[in-house]
């Protein structure tokens, strides 16, 4: 026997908008692989480069953001280290008549994974209902890493582009 369940719009919205992860903002000058290495040293996790980067469309251009992942053996926690800033260049060909005809120029565009937080270098997304005590413990360990200037939690409910965090 098949059972169908009808939900009203509010129930569906609450279920869809439910956030089951914590977001930690990291300010650092380290490269992504070096930061992942330092995090692996200070926390009992093993972040590794994902074969699937996060792809976001920006002005009809697909932009890739580097991601390092770890899932613990019990499957309780999913760790994702995501680079917030990405800079790419594209060739812009202009066809004009006159002195600068057929001039080629390169355009460099800087994009952000979470545009509201442009000063953040990386995000550490810890999934599956982490307790506040575990997040505080993680923050304490991350603050001990050299070259990390600031580490803090971000309220994902207040981010406008939180759909970028669904992957």
C-alpha cells in the first residue's frame, strides 16, 4: 500500500530551510592545501582535496571553488573546507575600427563563494548537528594555528547566499 503525504507550503519551507551544519569563517594568508594540512595537524580529521569542486554560476560563467573534504568513520560529521575567493581571467576581444582595431585585452574578475563576507578567506562547514561545545573546541584548536589571524562562527541563517552552501 502506497501512502502519500501532503504538506502545506510552510511545512515544506521549514523542511527545506533547515540548516544542519555550522559555518566557521577563517581569515588567513595560507594557501588552501597548507591550511588543510595545518587543520589536519591540530584536529583529529584528515581533510583531502575533493575531485568535485563547488561550481557556482556568476554572470553566465561557471566558477569553481576549491574544496577539501573529510567524513568521519561513523558518518556523523562532514567537514568541508571551502575557499571563499576565486580570481579568474578571460580574454575580451574588441573589434573596433581606428587606431586600436582588434585590440585584445584580459579581464580579471574576482568572485566570492559567499559574497556578503568578502573579507573571509575560507569557510569550514561542519555538518550534521554539531554541538556548540564541539564548535568551541574546534575554534580553540584553529586559533592555535600560525598564520590564521581570525576564526569565528557565522550564523548561516543570516546569509543571503546560503544556497551556495547546499552541495
